[in-house]
C-alpha cells in the first residue's frame, strides 16, 4: 500500500470490526474504496495540524462507519481484465467514492 497511514488506521479499527462481526451474520471489513477517498481528503490535515491525533481518530471513525460485507461463495467471481500492453490498473479506488 502506498499509504502506511491507511494500514495504520485499518489496524486501529480491527477491534471495532471484530465486535461488529460477532453481532452480525456475515463478516464485515473496512471499505477500502471509501477509506482511500477519506484519506485523500484528510492527509494534508495530518501534517498541517499540530494535534494529528484528533485527525487520526476522526479518520478512524469514518473508516468504522463504512463497512462492507464479505460475501462467501459468490456465484459469479470477479474477472480481472488484462490491458493490451500488459499493464494492470489498481483496483483500489477505481470507482467513485462519496
């Protein structure tokens, strides 16, 4: 991952996600598309503001807000398309978020 901050905040939300998973039927994980988008908006604030802990907790709450279910045994698996020149596009943040 290009942003180690993203992985750091995801690690902080793991306890919350585990608590949610115990209550629900399906297992859930952090929506990476939305988390990339929120991190892009707030990454400048992390370095500008003196109290970066406040920004980190705000990001953590936003990450916890957007969870997506992990659906087992999907009927139609996602097929990754290959470009003609062999170059792959990153699938993270490929679609529009928020």
